[in-house]
């Protein structure tokens, strides 16, 4: 019963194909023969893929065994395995194209183009590793190293693409001329982007700041997270990421708090005129040196200075040094020290006055009735 149902479906499907062929002017076309040919081609294709897959598995195992005995690490093995996979994939593609009747010129061009692409990949791999190793010896900024690597990659990819296209008979000079005209048009249309790009390269070369520095740019203060071609990324103390166009960065004032190492924190204080500055210094100095983030050596010791004889107080300045890596928490350090100083002065009985005004009235006859009433 099931066999008769399947046969009925097949006859209906075959009749539908014949009707479609008649409608398209393909009357008399042998659909069964076409199906046999297509299935045969697909079967051969699957066999070719399986054959090259088994060959890759065997060669990869042999490669791992040989490199392992010679003491090479995982990096060379991964690179060699990638090259092997690419070569076998290229051979599989050419074999499949030949099976489907591709012309000899197409097969030779595909083979040459594939080998050229592989050669440029190996060249990029060797040059990029050598470039990174050489630049790392000079302790260059990581952003500058990334810029050089990206420039090398773009150059090799462009040269490789032109070489591969030439293998298929394309007019490379016409393509380059066309790209040049398109590049000029794009340049006029994207002046802002190009300006930011050039400014980004200038920042990477001049290096007014590096990744990890704490800076203030255009009123935004934060840690430099990334220096991209178009923008500079900052992370503020509130963990807010800010992207500033490089053109604006290059033309604005840049304050780098981390470039020269430790930085100083100034904490303004005020004590009453009746208090002794020396006594206040004796109370405050141990509190400053006790903080774990404060530098306490011969060159950068905490200090207390009298800065101003103000109207209502003696204005002091507590000055401490913190390390460059602690600039991000400079505000928290300042608040902790201020709270500790306030508590220490209160315990020592030293008054911290608030601004006030004392008024003296002489011969104010118009106020005598009111003042007399207040005295009663």
C-alpha cells in the first residue's frame, strides 16, 4: 500500500515537471536522466570532500607528531595546520570545478590565485610577528604598535587582492585608477572622518597620553581606555565611557595627570585665629602619613602650610602625594583625609570656624529707643 502511494506521488511529481517543461518550451526533456546526472555529480562531490577530509586528518596528525617530537610549541603547529587546511581546501575546490566541467584557464587561474593568496598570508604572518617583536623591544606604546600592524595588514591585503585579480585577466591599472577616483570622491564626502583619522595618527605618534593614563580633555576627566583611528575613549570615575573625536582632542588643551608619575593632592583647611598653627600641624601630620595611599618618603613627604590670613580663619593647606596608578581614586583619598582631619581636630579641641561677620555700632542715636527696650 505504501509502495503504491510513493509511486503515485512520484508519477504526479514527474508529470508536474513535464508540464513545467512544456510551459517553458522544454517539451521532450528527459527529467529522469537529468536527475540521475545531478545525483551522480553530487555523490562524486561528496566523495571528493570525504577523500580530502580523510587526507587532512592524516596529514594533520602526522604534522602534530613531527612538530611535537622536535619540541615546537602550539603556535607553529596551528600556523602549519592552517596552511595545510587551506591547501587541501584549494585542491578540493579545483577538483570539484573540474568535475563540473570548468575550463582549463579557470582551473589554472584559480590555482594560481589561491597560491598567491596563501603566499601573501604567509608573508603577512611573518612580517607582522617580526614587526611586533621588533617594536616591543623598543617599548613603544601598544596603540602605536597596533597602528603599524594595521597599516601593514591593509597594505598586504590591497597588494594581494590586486595580484589575485590579475590572475583572472582583470585590468589592474584600470581598477587602481578607478579606486583612486572613488577615493578622491570619498575624501571630499568624508572630510570630518579623514580629519579625525589623521588626528588619531598624530596622537599616536606624538603620544601626549597613553592607554591607562588619567587625563582631562575638553572638560572630560577620565582614564584612557582606547586610542582608535577616529575617537579617543575615556572612562570616568563614575564608570561612564566617553568617546571624543580625535580632531577635537588634537586641538584642545590636554592635562595628563599620570605622565610624570606621582601627583599632589591639596586639601584646604581653616582654623580659628586663637589656635596655634604648629599645634594643628602636630595633630594633622600623623593622620596624613597613616593613610595607605599617601607617599611618605624624603622627596615627597606630606606637609601643612599656612596659605592665607583670611577674614574668619587661618587657611591651611594639607598637601600629600599619591602614585600615578591611584590618580583614579584621588577624590576618594581626599575625602577620607578630610574626614580624618576633621575628627582629629575635634578630638584635639582645635576650632574650625565658619565664616561670620562681627558688627560694631558707634553713636547710632536712631537705634537708642530700640536698644534701650532690649536692655530692659
